[in-house]
């Protein structure tokens, strides 16, 4: 297990050192000294809606708290509001969760280059880029070069016959909040790196609001009646990443997992 932790630290170190740090972002508001003005007003799209486009990274946030006990990565407990807890698991899901914990989360999908799911993909502190156009908003995730399509062209939910790693997302605006309704997940992803399971009945609702140029709030609701006793939600915060850019991130560590995991 120690070697596995070292591998994770090395991966993050290489990521941090490889960022493009000298690429200025064009067209953004700046202060008199040339620095990005993150407190500037929210930009608007051509249709008058708030424009969420840009490169973002999750911040720690005022709600973030350190989880007690063993944790091998993102843990949803860390994102809950003070006084709130994750609802209990139903028996089958609870047994699966205990199995993963007993194995020190060694069989997590990302260790085999398989996708993070939702919300786990949003929990990790790796850049993501939002590209907002009429009829379609795309989220590009730097880690493993994943992407999501969020359709805003009026289509309904897709048929449930073809479940997907990141589900199928429909978006709509409620005032200044962009609401993303996602269904059609497979059950192969984890809700967080700590091993919380879900079933194909998972339904997520993500709400995004850009409160000024450089800061974005999010609220994520998890509803899986086959795994949890009730739905719950938690907040997140993101900050605009200026004067940098995404880099290519190709996962090839499945060749190392047999040696690194569990050692």
C-alpha cells in the first residue's frame, strides 16, 4: 500500500510540474497590474445567459473537512455540510462498500485507467474545461482525457438500454443556475475514491452558478434508491485558472497496478 501511495504522489507531482505556466489567457478582465481580475462581473453568452466557459479547478472550500480514518482519495464525507451526513447504504450496497474498504480500495476503477464517474470526476482537484455553446455544453476533464456532453437542445432523456460510465446529461437554465440532469449510468464507477457504490438507478443533479468572473459554485444531488435510503446533496466551489492550459493526460498505469496496488 505504501508503494501505491508513493505512485499517487509521484503522479500528482509530474502533473503539477507539467502545467503550461506561461500561456496568457486572452480576452479576460485584468487589473491595472495585468493580473487576472477574478472579481470582475460574470461574462454573458450571446443568448444573454451566464457564460460558464473556461478552465476551472475545484477549491478546498469553506465546507471541506478532513475525513476520519482511512481515506485513499476523494471522500464524499469531506464535502458534506456541518451537521449533515451521507444517508445509510442499503444492505447489498453496504456489503460491497465494506468489501472495498477491506481491500483498501485497491480495485478502484481509476487504478486500471477506467473512468471516474459522477460525482467522483468533479471531486478530484484536476483541471476541467467548460465549453458552452447553444444546444450543447461540453466538459473536458484533463485527467485521462475524458469528456461529457450536456445537451441543451430540448431533447429528452435517452433510453436506458445503453448505460454509460458518465451517464447521459440534459441541461437547462433556472435563472443564473445551469442545471445538469444525468441518468443512464452503468454501475462500474465509484461515487468517490473511498469506494462508495451506486447502481444503474443512479440519478444526479448538478447545479452550477458563476458568481463572478473567477468563482463558480456547484451543488450536487445524489439519488440512488437502490443503494441509499434517501437522496442527499453537497456543495462545491471552483476557481478559474488563468494564464495556463490543459495538458494531455494519457493513463497507462494499468501495467503498473499489479506491482503498486496492495504492496
